[in-house]
């Protein structure tokens, strides 16, 4: 910085203002400083800046799976809000493994991120209490934290599933199957609860053979769907608990000789181009990311906020598959 100041004929404070984008510098002076920076190849030393300011201008994001299309818009929204606050985003995947989530979150804290956004894989987050007390702002997304009070931003999983199943019931279906994720996952249990609530509200019994929770890989989902569609009294409609399940069910139904109604939780690419188009309960992944990151930066700005639970609405998108009537 001394070399830049000498070449531009200005003081160190002026160089600092230009480098950090602060006001109080005339356009001509800023141009001279920038020319000196370019000529000398000066780069700001962020490590020294951290020691001086006590902040790293970085945010950590722990996702379930970066390859899952649902997390793309969420990740991008978090990055855009962080960028607007002059912060860099560092992210990683837990692969739905609580121990890997813990290792990743603590590794980010060890690198002194200012804040964490976590999509939890585990159900015990007391390991983060020392980090939160030390000033690491933390917000959970999609699923609540386990065994600590913390900010969380969720979709209305219960209400969305209830509305999706009620839509199938309104089309005349009485035997409706539910295929969802592992029962220890908050979103899976909430969506199953919504399914049961819709069936109960319509006075319809639920045969437990119509419910399958577990891995969402193609093989187990295919087996569950085929089992529900077989026998003398098969289901006439299916509710798929997430986008991965829905895609597999679409493949199963493609070879069915009779039409079977389908509603899926989560929208997915090309769902509107299939024949029939796939009716979905859509949640706004980008809004989840924006709201969570806004909350994080409010905390980083010093806002004294009690832990809050924010629940965002879902919407039903009818496209044809959920409107198919049961066999006459």
C-alpha cells in the first residue's frame, strides 16, 4: 500500500478507501490510485484485513447434496445475498450423513466463517452451541435444528402435502399411495402427516401397505410403486414425497396399461412437457435461501433477535397427472 500511495502521490488512507470501496475520494484521485494498483500488481491482503476487522466476509453453507436440482436455486440465492453484502460463499454436501454434516460445519467454523446456513442431516446440533456463543451467526433451512433453539426457514410441508392429496381426493380417488423419504427426515414426516390429514378429513382409511418411507434411490421407489399398483385392489393415485421419488414414479407409470394419477412434492425440470404434465406441489427454494441469508446478515449486523421459525407457503401446480380420474 505504501508503494501504491507513493506512485499515485496520495496518502495511505486514500489507498485504503479506494481498495475498500469507501466514499470520500474524487474520481481523478481514484483513477490515479487504480492505475498505480494495476501497474504494481497490488492485491489486498485479506488475512491481514481479518486480523484488523475481526471478520472474514465469508459464509458457510452446508447442503444435503449439491447434485440435487432442488438445491441449485437455493444455493444461488444464498450466494447472491452474500455477494450483495460483500461476502464470499463456501459450501459443501453432507450426503445426508449427520457425522459428515458435523465435520463440515465445524471445519467451516475453524476457517472462521462469519455465519453458517445449514440444511441439517442430523437431529442433534448442540455441537454448534460453542460456535454460536462465539459469534458465528447460524440459520437452519428446510429442516429445524435438533436440540437447540435457532433460526429456521421452512416450507409448509404439511400444508402442501395435505393440499396435494386433497386434490387427488377431489378428482375421485379413494386409494392413494404415499412414497417418501426416510422417516427420520423432518420434511418426510411432515409430508406424510399432511397425507394422513387429507385422508382423515375426507373420511378415508389408510391401508399401511399404501405407505412407503425409506431410500429414494430408483430401485426401492420402483419396488414400492409396483407393489402398490399390483393386486386386486391397487391404488389409483400416488403422492410422491419429493422430486427424486416423482421422477422414478413417472418412469414406472410410463409402462402402466391403465392411467394412474400422480402428484409430486417439488417441481422438476421438464415436468410440464411430459404427457400428461406432472401436477406438483411447488416450493420456492430460492425464497428459502434468500430469507435465510437475509436473517443471517441481520444477525451479523448486530440485530438482537430471538430465534424465529419462518414458514413459507407452497403452491399446487395442476398440469394433468393429478387430474386423471380413477377407473370407472
